[in-house]
């Protein structure tokens, strides 16, 4: 074919202009480490992961042990965060509940990202009736308020932590799909995609080798911004009695009965509430720093 040498030359020039992936990764890590928000947010997330992995080994008390004679004890040296209405140590229950927060973030992200990629990639790449069908379905889902859509799915599946994670993940699919579609619509018109087609590459090869690697940055940023939303949504469902069920020490569940003691024993509400606040704040800080670092329009620190 006459166009083959030209296509190969365009592809060769493009490859030469792109820095090695390892250097790019190191540059991103260095810029992240220089940002104070990334340091704080990353530190909070690492603490959450540590507590989720080793929580049962470091809790000072059994988080399920009921001690009625010590119910609603205020914070002290013996019980750092005090005890709840059944005499259970709040500090131990919060540490043990970190695993549920991490599970919510991981599984809701996996469901939302896989569903969004599975719908957004063919919709944007092939277009036509597939694009119209998928996007109209996403429009219908986006027509419902976020929390209302989650409540509807949980009402169908039944109240449990697993079902709440499935519901939150499914509610995230429309936004993931729209993000993936919008990015691919830009990427697929680039010269290197045209060069791949001229070289005879099929749709699957182009998707796997060219399109998906070029849309990872916005997807990663969006994942970091949806994680705290998932934590808040799971806590809200648990607070309404539709998420994790007692006696699981999930932070939202811990606040269900604690609301009756918000005046007489405020530490019962403050302990899980402030924990949720700190975790959500930390992940948001890290997500904002990651967005700044991966933003192609941001030139701060690129020469270093």
C-alpha cells in the first residue's frame, strides 16, 4: 500500500516524542511527593490500609464484646474513644471497621470502572446505534438522583453490606461510561490511531494497545474522586438501616443507635463521624493532588 511508509513514519515520530513510561511514572511520583495535599491524603490512606489489614491484631479489645457495666463510658486511658451503648470499645470498633470502608471503596470502584469501560469503549469507538442505545440508557440512570438510585437498587436486592456495595457501584457506572466515552471520542481522532488503522490493526488491538493506555489518567483521577463518595454513600445506607447490619462495626452502622445519645454521650457519635470525615478528607486531598499532577495543562514542576 502507498500509505504504509507514511503511516510508519508518523508512528515512528510519535513514539520518539513520547518519554519512556518509567521516566513518566517517576516524574508523576516525584511531583506527588512534593505536594502537601498528596502527603497528607496519602498518609491517611496508608493508615486506612494498614488498619484494614492488621486491625484485628492491634485492637486493644474485642470489638464485639458486650460489657453492660461499662456502657457509655466517656473517653479515658482505658477506652480512648469511650464505649458505646452496649459497653463495646469504640476505638477497637473503629479500627476493625476500617476494613469495611476499604472494601466499599475497592469493590464499588471495580464495579463502576468495569461497567463504565465495558459500555463507554464500544459506544465511543463504534458509534451509531450502539452509542445511541448505551447513552440513552445512561441518561435514564442519570435522571435519578444519585442517592435515590442507590436506594432503589438496595430496595430490590435487600439490605446488606454486599448489596449496598453493588448498588453504589452500579450507580457509578453512568458517570464512568460518559467519562470514558468523552475521552475516547478525542483520542480516536488522533494521528497515531489513524496510523494503526493504516497498518491494518483491528479494533480490539487498537483498543487494548492504543486507546485504553491513553485514557487511564482521567480514569485514575476520577476513581480517586469517587472513592470518598462511595464511603459516604455506604455510611448513609447503613445509617438508614439498608447497609451493613449490626453488630458489624461499620462506621455508618455505629452511628445508627448512637444518634439517641448525641446529647448525653456525644463521643458515641463523634468517634465514627470524625473518622468518616478524616478518611473522606484525606482521599479528597490526594485525589485533588493527583488531578493537578496528571493535568496536561499544568506545567508546574515539569522541568524537574
